[in-house]
């Protein structure tokens, strides 16, 4: 039996290999098999082969299509097929607050100094950490909690209705930053975001509309390094 798939007029795909996924409730593994086609019988699977990293990378590239190279700006710290990490220096940004309990209403629409930040996008997810020093971090630089609402304890942004690009290309960085700051900050996902004695509202009330530097002494330092953050580890 011949097994093939035709897409359009110029592509003809023939069954060559199969991946079998085995698993229970806790773990799983995958085996790779060559496929033998028979004229008058169903295809058969050859003995299992090790699933090598090179094969997976090749498979991902063939499924996603060719990717064009791009020149990376200086603020990019790491780049993968579907992941990009960059940092931003201290700046001033307008922020918007909407909360059902009417918290932080006095902060809505005001402009605030921002700490230096590290941003990580992978598969449409955005994570943010803060930096104590206003300079490009190294792999061993330790990070801090980004003192914003809408973030979980691992730095993941609850995007909600946030407008976000579909890619993790360097060209999409301004869109990610704009989407983050132009969305409404609605709630806190963690118990403590800052060391400021007045808490979250005290911190941002102190610096609202002021041309001062963000008070880095109020940041909560983490044991997590930039290298761990790039790899997706929490600590």
C-alpha cells in the first residue's frame, strides 16, 4: 500500500518515519521508527531508534519553515528559535491601573521611574525580572522581583487583554514593551513585591510623576541568575 500526502501541486509527502509516545501519569518517552511501505499491505514499523537532539531540531525547522536571519540589537541577551531575552535601562513610563477594589486608583495614568529590567519571551509567554544595576547583565548577575502587578512569583505576566505580538523576533521587542505598559495593571499575584515600608502603593506613590531614579534599595533580590532565567529556571 502506498501512503502519501499531496499538498497543492508541487509537494508530495511520503510516509518515512513514525514517533510513538509512551507515558503514564508522571513521565513519558518517545521512540523513533523507520517505516517500511508495502504494496498490498499496511506499513510496518522497524525497531525503535534513539531519539536524538539533532533529529528533533531538524524536525522543528522543517515544521516551522525557514527562518530568516536578523541583526540583533545590543540590548538582546539571548536568542533562540522561539525565545528572546533582552534588557532595558532605567527610564520613565506611564502606567495604568484598574482594580475592582479601587486600589491604586491614585496611580492610574501617572508616569513613574522604572528600574532596569530583563524581559523574556518564549512561545507567547512574557516574564520580567528587575536589575539592581543599570547596566547590561552578565550570565552570573542575580535578578530581583519586578515590582509590578499582574506578575506571578516566577515573573510571568498575566497578559489578559494585553496586546502582544505573535513572534519572538528582535523586531517585536518594542511591541512587547508597549503592550506591557499600555495594558491595565489589575491585581497582585504574589504576597510581597517590594521592600518599601509602605508596600506596593507606598513605593509607587513616592515616585509618581517625579524625575528621580527608581529606588533600587526597595527591590527584593533573588538567588536566580540571568543564566537560570534564560533557561527558564526559577532559581
